[in-house]
C-alpha cells in the first residue's frame, strides 16, 4: 500500500478503524452473494463446482465473523493488518474466479450446447484449471482462518459481541460562545418562526446536513434564545450518537427534568462538570443494569412533562431501526393547551422523516458564502485583514478557504491550525501546499473525525459506492448515469427480484444524498432521481484517504489520482499516462473524462490490461487510433460488464468479435452519429440487460434475433424495420422481451407496423417507461397505427416526441394507464387538442404527479381542466405552448410550477435547450 504521509494518517489507517474493513467486508459480502447465485444455478456447467462454491461460502462467512469482531483485537494491530491485506487480495482473486464461472455458465446455457463444450479439449482444460484454482483459493482461505484462530481463538467466530461493552457517546454542551456564530442567525430565526407559535400541541422540526455544517450550533442558539426560554417551561438536550441505548436516553431526560441539589426547578441549566459526572453515572448504570424497566422510566418522564410546555432536542440521531424512538415518542406527554416542540438534528434525511417531521419543517443549512467564510476565518485564525495584506498571505488564505468550500467546521479548524503558526509567508505556504495532510494531522478530533464517523456509519454496501467518488477530479460534476452504470457493472449492486440493479443503484445514490455525503447539482426529477451530483471538497479529501488506505485505487502523497501497476480503478484525463499500467492485473474500472483519443497500440500499457469490468469511453475519438487493434483488445476483456462508447467519433460499426463479451450487461452506443450497423452476433450476448442505441441517425435497423435477448431490461433506440431491410426487427418482436422496464422506440414514415403487432407492447407487463419518437411522421397510416397501440397498464412514465397527430393518441387516457405518474409531450407541432377521453371524468382521473409540455404551439386547453383531470399534479413544466390559458406559470418561454412551494409559480428565464424525447 502507498506510504502514508503523516502520523495522524497512520492513526486514521489503524486497522481497527471501521474504514479499515470497509472494502474487505463489502467485497466478501458481494462474493457470498455471487456464490449463492452460483450454488442455486441450474447450469450443468456451474453444477460441477457447487461443492467448491459451498466450501468457499462457508469459509467466507467465518471470515465475516472475524471482520465484525476485529475491532476488539487490541494489541495485535500489525498481525491483523498483514492478514487483512492478504485477505483483500485473495477475495478479489476469488471474486474473479466466481465471475468467470458464472459468465461461462450463462454463455453455454445460451448456446444450448454445454455438454459438447464440457467434452471439448478446450472446455475440459478450462474446467480443470478453474477447479484447481478454486481448490487453491479455498485452501488459502482456510489456512488464513486457522492462523487467525491461533491468535484470536476467544474472539474469531463468535456470533455476537460483548453485551457489556460501552460505546462512546458524542457529548456537546448546549452552552456556547456567541462570538463563534457567523452566518447562522438567519437559520435560527427561520426555525424560531416555526416553533414559537402555539398552534400545535407538538411541533416537530428537523435540521439536516453533512457533518460540520453547523446543525448543532444552530440548535444551541435556539436552545439558549431568550424567547425560547420564555416560551417553554422545560428544556431537555439529549445527545443521541450513532450507538443508541434507550435506557441511557431516558435516564438523561430524567436527570434534566428532576430538581437538583441546588434547588433548581428542573429547567435544565447545563453545567459541564455536573454533566460529566452524570455521564459517568450513566455508564455505571449501564454496566450494572440496576435501573427500572423501560416502561417505568418512560412513565416517570411522561408524568414530569404533563401539563407543561417543553422543548426536547435529540441531537445527532443516526438511526431509529431498533424502534427506540417510536416507544419514547409515544410515551411523551401531549397535553391539550400546552404547545411543545421536538428538534431533531441528523445527517440523514430519512431518519428525520421517520421520526415524524414533515418535509416542510426540515431545515437544511447552507454552506457559508465567501463573506461569511472570511469572517469566520478571521475569528479563528486570530488575524486581521491588515496582517494578511502586510505579510502577503492573501493567496494562501483564498486557496485554503476554497478548499473548505464554506464548511464551517473546516474553516474553524483550519483557522485554529493557522492561529498556532507564525504569520509568515513560508509557514502558510507549507500548510497551503499540504492542506489535506495538515488538516488530518492536526484536526483528528474535528473535521476528519466528523467525516470519518459519517463513513463508519454507512452500511457495507454503500462504502464501496461512495469510494467511487474519490477518483473523480476535484469539483467535477458527475453524471449520475455513468456512476450508476459503473456500480452495476462492477457488481456493487444486484437486482432484488422486484427491482432491477439499476433501480437499486439509484436507491443507493439517494441514500448517500440523504446522508449528506453527496450533493445534488441538477434538480431532481419527479421521482427523486438525480441527473448529476458532486462531492464537497472536504468529504472528497476524506474519501481519498480511505480509498488509498483500502487500496481501492492509487493516489500519490498529495492525494492525486494516478495510474500504477496496482490501480484497481482509474479516471483518465488529458494528463494521464496510461503506459504506467504496464503489467497491471488488477484494474477493474476505467473511465474517460475528456473528449480525446487514448494512445493505443499493442505495445501500450493499456493493451496489457485484461481484467476490466467497467470501460467508459464516452466521447472518445477513434479516428486517430487503429480501431482493429482497439476492438480486439476490448473483445478480449472476458469479464467486461459495462461498455460505454457514447458519441464515439469515427465509430462506424462494431466488430463481430464482440460476441466474445459473454459477461457484458450494459452496452451504451447512443449519439454515435456515424454508426451504421450492429453485428448479428450482438444477439448472442447472454447477460445483456441494457442496450442503448438512441440518437444514432445512420443506424437503420437492429439485427434479427433481438428476441433472444430475454434478459434485456432497458432498450433505447429500437428501430422498426423498413421495407428494404429484410434483416431488421419488427414491432412484434418486442413481445418476447418480457423483462423490459424501459423502452424507447423510433418510428418514421417508412416503418412497417402490421395490425397484429399493435398489441405487442401489451405483453410487456414489467414496463415502467415508454418513450416514442415519431420523427414528425405525417403518413396517415403510421399515425393511425400509433393511435391504436396498446401499451401495458403498468406504465409509470410516458414520453411522446415529434408526434404529428392533431389529437393525442387513443391509448393516452387514464383508464388505459392507471399507474401513470409522469407525462411528457414534446415537439408535437400539429397537436391542437387532447383526445376527449384524455380528460377522464369525475369517477376516473389521472394519477399524474408531473406534467411536461414543450413546443406545442397549437394546443388549446385551460388550467382548470388540467387541475380537474389531474388532482395529484404537483409539478408542471411548460415551454412554447402559446395557446394554453390561465396556467400558473409562463407558457411562452420556460415556466415551472411547483405545488409544494405554496402554489407560487417559479418562472425560469428562457434558455435554449435541445428537444429530447428520451429520459
């Protein structure tokens, strides 16, 4: 592993930190899942390895027990660290073997000739070699476990932890220095406006944001505010922390409610000394477990809160999965005539919502602006503007503040660090040049510790996902689609039966956003999905440190992403030298960040890489390299699961050798303007789930045999065959693709649609999104066929673009599409009225939540009619629809209406945008 730059980072990379096990634990779990699929497969090929698979599963589950208990192995750091490094490499090797077996099994099942392949010399040799490798891996795992047993017999393999262990509770006093407050007063003022009125028996307010954003500081301001003190008769501050103990929480509440020795009335006035003694008492009580039952404690709390107005702060809540909050909340007094309040701070949106806070009462503090950042920096750096100018420190101060990106805790910590240094040019320059090392070294208990906690609390399946952000350039806006496809391709996510792997991946991203570790850049669509995202610089710094520690990818001493012989994931920029990959046998993911060609021939370092699972070459220029050699190399990547050649300049056709990509699940070719043909062999890929050939104008048809791709879940750019293309596909072929969730169809005036094919779409009972691009077809016969299609009733999203009918299609009515949540009609310049049945009636209305109408210059309707037909509508976007009447937003340029914003329209300045009929 790379040498760590400073002693504090060595402490952070302590093998007993939670991050030390993240990738090992996550990869082990993924491998166990893969093994489970391998054991359950009915492939005669895979059945030959089931004994070895089961043995490996058993050994790995025992290793999982070790990973869970490893933090208890005090005094054995170096031994365990060495074993874990070996284990990580071994798990990756085993994972490759299992994937190879699953890929080959799927391929042979597709060919329906597995018995022949087993008896062939080549097939026999592969089976023999694979079996030998699996046996060797099992032997090494067993030996590793035996070594661990010899050292740690009392611990490894125990199913549970020590029930008497005591976790550390984060304690923050509500007492604070008012002079520290910068830029947060408006936040406190807004929340006070919610809770001062006495119109509710129990107000619930949430404050959500990333670590270090000032959630607790804002809450302390409110807690100590004079108006708040007058408003509430009793106040309770409960530090919850990541490890919840229900008894501890109730004991803490009781101590603050009961009169103390000084004769206080029980309205808690915090005292640090007393609280420390209280915490010691709490720990003793926890170990001795000599207090009364939960119910008795809760009853006592309820009695003390009865007939009073109270304020309870639940600070730093991470989870309510054990049900502790439901029990406590239900037991709190809610006396009519006494208005009380609960304020909850958390880093996780979902937690606050589950605790009963309405979305309109969740406050999300913003990062400090430049002026506020400078003000806070001056306070904690103990320096004036004059001193900065006098010593020529402006450049370094700006760079450091840019790194902090408005995060209050980072600014305070950095300012404190600089206050202890000489205010000299060279001292500040050193800190500026080695910012992330210095911050980690001297703020282990603040910024990095706070971010480490956020990472530690992630479930294993999210830890690998968030480490993917570490290899993107600083401040880079990440396209969500690329990230999601990467996670699926590398196997970080799998389908659950009811949800596809892509849907699961979107849920994972939503959870990372909910935990305030990832920031949304482009607005969310109606269903909460995000188009692009980014990561705060400080979170990125921590993510890089963990990724380097985990050997997730390679970084230099300054945290710069670099290609090496040991790199597992790589982002290629214009300055990347791929020759340093020579001999790399570990690289799993490679993503191209810029639109240029990659130097490639047989002698380049990249040509030696043969274990890729993810290859994203979006916008690559193929005109300056030998495409024959390039495609031969891609065809040799047997484990490749995700290939993206979006908008590849110079791509005319794919080679037949792509049939060797047996493990390919995702193939993206959209916007390839020169692509004229797909090879028929593409229909033999046994695991293909996503095929995107949208916006490829030169591509006239898809090869016959598309019906054999029964695993397809997304198909973008399906082209209906023309009369001259006997080798093309027809609309009726789609009925065999019963696993489709997403379908985008291109139709033009020469498309052939037979009457018996009109019901083909109705067979797609899992289809959620249907997009039809009619290419402004004016042919009456084609328009009639479009009018009489039969989409399945399960559709949730419909996009209709470039449609030239004067009335909306017959099937676009609420009785036919009862589950529809989103409708977009775009560039239908002849459309002057909706089908009368579109508006439904009093008994049958749309369930639409979001409606988008763009470039419909002749369409006439009134807003009242829309509201009546779509009572659940909460979001509307309109553009260039000049004849719409009484709409709550601009209809001539770009107008947006959002029901959640109190019915107020949000007009957006017109910006030219491309017509788009695909999601």
